[in-house]
C-alpha cells in the first residue's frame, strides 16, 4: 500500500491535534472515513486520511502522549498503554 502518493501533503498535525483526534475516537464521536484508491488488483494508495491514520498509528505504537484534551482531561499525559491498562502491574 502506498501511504505517500505524490499528491498527499506532508505530515502537519502536531501532538495536540493528534491527541484531540484520538480523544474523539475514544469518545465514539463520528470521524471522517479514510479513503483508499485501488489502482490495480490488490494495489492501493491512500487518497485521504494520512493525518488521521498517522495519529492512530502513533497512539497504537505508544509514541503519542495525549495533550490538550478538551473533554477527557484526566487522560492528559497518558499513552496508549496507560489508557487501556491503567492498573496493570509490570
């Protein structure tokens, strides 16, 4: 899958915008879909949604610390592992 076709802009969302998007997902707020284009059999490229997809991947890989949340301030400075396993002992 080609995630960076020529027409796709560079990554521009900062940590706050990524965090607010993740907050929306955690709250079950409807978000725009991610669009793929199939240019050949089983060959896809990302048409729309790079910023959103990147935010999801960074959060899933525990590389995004949540910041600037509007509704779930208690999750500020948390990462994916802390959000989904808050009381798990190492």
